């Protein structure tokens, strides 16, 4: 999996953050981490940034380990590559249709949250919050995350799988970190765009269906060849890993 997978991974991370369930709760997560409400007159920028970075590290570790696991599974199923691609493609198409509301997959459209009644203080608490975020909100972002895990598995290379999930985490982390930099402003901005998240959900579904069709027909490599030409014959993966 080369350039398209890396680009899709970052885009998928952004779409995951701006999904309705994550966007609505992201300011609340920072409030739980630091004990500071976005409506407070005085925030602690240094503590917010430190908490955000530690929190991001926690969920990144979980997602990277998932990427490595799916890539290892892809290696074991090397002889069944065609079956893996077609099964993964069909699954992504189903998830995309689910995003559009054609039918509902209940386990993927609800989140499993860990309730914390008091602020988490310190690096350990912030890190564990990031880990529980990755596990607790996986059902919420499951369709989009499933696309990247499918790409990781189809690559059959652990290094590629780790890279894809690392880039996915970076996409998810970027707006979260920006929120920590401008907590109060981001909070009111997110309230304004929350009614429009249905558009983001529709785009996510379209992306899942397109990638699913490309994998099912084994056309994803053609997209790789086209983008590699843009990078002068080298894939973005090669530029990052070598």
C-alpha cells in the first residue's frame, strides 16, 4: 500500500474527528483531562497542550498496535490475497452504505465511553484516557477506522501498517491539538459546525464505498501508480520510510 493509502489515512483521521459523536464530545474530553471548562474565563494553555499531547500519544499507541496486528494477519493470508481484497472491499461498501443510513449497524453506530467523574491529572491519567478513548470510541469511528485497517491488512507489511495507522492518528490528532491551542474559540466554533456534520458523514460513506470498489476490483494499485508519477516515480511511503 503506497501513496493513496497514506493520503487516505490522514483524511480518514480528520473525518473521524469531525464525525458527530467525536466532535460533540472532544471539548468535554479536554475538560475532563484538565478540569478546565471552555467557558471558563481563565484557561491554562500549558496544561491543555501537555494533556493533549499525552492523550494523543495514548490513542496513537493503540491504533498503531492495531495496524501492526492487521498487517501481520495480512502476511499470514498472503496466499489468500484475492479473497482478502474482495472480502475487505465488500465490507467497506457495506460500511459506506451504513454511513448513508441505507441500513444501520448498531454496534458501529454507538460509542462505549468510560465515565470519569473528576478531572484526570498527570501524565499517567492523560495517557490512560487516550488509551481508553481508542477502545471506547472505536465503535463510533469504526467504519472509517475499518477502512484504514483493511488497507493495512492488504499491504501485508507490518511497517506499512504501522505507518498507515500512525498517519491516521496524526489526522485525528491535528484538530484535537489545535483545540488545545485555542480551547475557548474552538469550542464555540465546533458548536456552529455540529449541525453540518451530516455532510461529513455522507462524505465518509462515499469514501468508504469508493475504496471498497477499488479494493474489490483490485484497482487500488492503479491509483498508486498514477500518484507515484506525481512524486517523481517514488511513492510517498518510500519517501517517509527511506
